[in-house]
């Protein structure tokens, strides 16, 4: 995972991880419980915007985001913040962050072998 940078942002009091991902990759979110799971995808939607789509146990939620905006995923009290930091033609730089007390594993799902990011 040479393209992952672990950061600590004292101002926001949450651990951060930056990762370049392709638009075809899905972000699989796994919490400690079954009901803390979902799949987030972000695809270009024209101009400089992205369509963020979260699928959670039969429900689907959509939001339009631009680089620099956050998508906050709350699953049964646990919280994950996904920020789009940069956009290129075929990939984007996303930053995953969590406030203290939230626990998630993030798996990037694509045609390549999956990478898993662990947050405690």
C-alpha cells in the first residue's frame, strides 16, 4: 500500500488516510456489527462534480459532491468521513477520517486484489 498516507489531524481530532482510487473502485465499509456495513461509489457526473452513491442493506442514497467536500457516512452511530481532495481524468484522491470511538475497515473493491485499510 505504497500510495496510502496515514495522517493525524489534531484540529479535527480524527485519524486520516489518503488514497488514490479509480472511479471504477467501490469503497466497501465494514463496521464491527452487521448493520454497520455499506458500499460507497463515486463516479463523475459532469463538470467538476461526482455522484456519491451509498448502498446500505437494501437502501441507496445519492449526493453530488465536488473536490474538497465531505461525504459523511453514519451507520448505527459509527461515523466515517470521506473527503474528495483531488480529481484527475481517471482517478481521485480521497481521504478517510473517523472521529474517536468509530471503528471501520475500508476495502477498496476493484478488478485488482483488494486492499484493506484498518481504522481503530
